[in-house]
C-alpha cells in the first residue's frame, strides 16, 4: 500500500479528477493523510490480509527541476521555481505516487510461465506523474531484489498514444477455489481503456480526457506474457469518464469470482459481462443501476473504489449514508458480500483517490513473501512504528505557498532517511 509523503498538498494537477480539481489550492493535512492510510492498513491486516508498505518517493524531484533549468542550492531552487514556474514546482513536489493502483499492472506466474511480473505504468496522460516509473524502477528492484520468480519491468514507452494508468484499469478474475484443488486456477484479465485509434470524436468523452489507450493495454498484456485467451479488452463508457471516473476503478471493482460495477461502467456492457461469465464460470456480478446510484453519486461517494477483499468490502466513510449505504445493504442482503468495514481516508478522497487507489495487488506465494524485506511487511507493531514516524516528521498542514519553504526539502529528506533506518530497508530503496 502507498503512503503520502510529507509534501501532500492539493494542487489540482489531475484533469478529469473532479475531487482533485474541486480542492485545488486548499490547505492540506499531510500528517492526517498519512495516519489515515495507516488506519486503512490496520483494517486490512485485521482482516487477515498481508500488507506491504511502499515508501514515498523523494521530493521535490530535483532532477526534474534541473532539467527545467532550476539547479544549484536546493533551498534556492525551490524559491526560484516558485517565483518563475510555480506549476512546475508543484509537479516536482507531487505526492500522487501514494496512489499505487497506478504504479503498474501485475500478473501472477500461475497465469503464464511461473514468473510473476509487474510492468510499471508510464502515466503519460498526467505531467506530474509521468516520471514516476523512472523513479520507482530502481526503488522496487532494490526492495524486491531477493524475491524469487518476481520480475519488475520498466514501463512501456511514455507516449500519449500508449498512455497506461496501471492496475486502476485492470482487474484479474478467477474461478473460486474448490476443496481439493491442486493449485490456483489461471486468472482472466479484464483491461479497460478509454480511447483507441480510429474512434470518431463523438464516441469519445466530451469534457474530460480518456487516459488509458487500447494500444497501451494490449502492450502491457504482451509484456506480462498473458496468453491471449485469458485477456478481455473493454472500453470505459465515455459518460462515466465525463462524470469524473477518470479510471475504471472509480466505477468498478473485482476480486476473485466477484465483480461489482455500475450500469454505465463499460461500452456494450451486456456483451462484456456475457464474455466474462463464459471465461469465469461461477462469476458473481453485481451491476448497480443508475436508479440505484447515479454516475455523479458513484463518483462522489467512491463506492466502487472500495477495497473488495473476497466477501468483505472496505468502503469510504462517505458510503455510510444515503444511496451508497442502501446499495451496500442490498449487496449484503443478496450475499454478494458478507461484511462491510468503513474507513476514513478523507485527505486522499479530497485529492481524488479512495481506498482502492492506495493499493496494488501483488500475489506472492509463501516463499516469495518470506523473501520480502521484513520492514515492508506490515503488522500491528510495524504500523505503530510507522505512525510514530509520521507524527515526528509530517507537518499538520501545507499550503501551496509552503512548497517554496526552503526548509521543506530537508525535512522530506530527513524523514525518508529515518524511515529507511527504522524499517531496515535495503540500500537505495528509500533514497533521500
């Protein structure tokens, strides 16, 4: 799971993300944002699910600023950049890497040749995230260097025509395991794109950009070495994108043999769901109608950005009341889920990301899990250490003007160095 860095702020850097745009320029609360993520991790751990911590990236991105002509003393760089190019400085300070659903796309080795692959996402559609893959690659390779049969791969070329937003537009579904099964079944991979070459303008979103391209999804599927019969490519409904569902995970979520989505999540949805039912026998689908929840209500509540963990739903607290709560009650009544937990991730929500944005599913077997650095594996004791670290290093609030504070780079570097020491992370995995 991702964690916001000490520079968490509201910059409105994400076109099409209505929450991000609505809170642009407002005062953020980095300490609260990080502690809310720790609380989410505690809830997932309590449910018996393993959680790995992904440390924040170093900020600001000084190599990016240097490439833009701002070099020299770090304290002077942030002041000069704030005066001459404040938007570039905001990109350099961005803590959006907290949303690890955009980190990349994963396919377990059981679906191909025994090698689990993580292909990083280029996030080419958003300037402030387009350098993440370059920075994450050496970090992840250091963190997972000792894990067998796991390959961390560079992103596909960062072209707009190959815009890839990672697991936020990817869902792996599989047949429910039966007693006595010899091993896990191969999964079926649903890739969702918003645009494709040759589509006429009237078939595309009219107000907000479609970030994921079909060409990108197909390239990622090839890089993951997923057999073609296990891949299904579908197009996100343009009305959902225009309503603020900038990724598919804002309008649909799946896990195992369960799929929850809005009536207007996909183009030609009836056909797509029929294909999925044929590919995944026993697939349970909960399709929520517009009458039950409008697109605007779905985006406003982030119901579909809940964590679906088997038969448990970890939903934003915004879903406790009103129509989202009524939908959840119906899901409980029909047995689609058997438990719902609510979590407050208000700082992430205000910046445009719900619970599912903060996680990336990385299937590991027992041998692989044991080889992950112990400091990444979260348990109640480790989470206590993490919470205390946040209290020591994070400011209570940050404004856009604070990004020019010459002390902030040093605070950020000190925080990451302390985190690396506390968790005994591998060298170069938490650079400052």
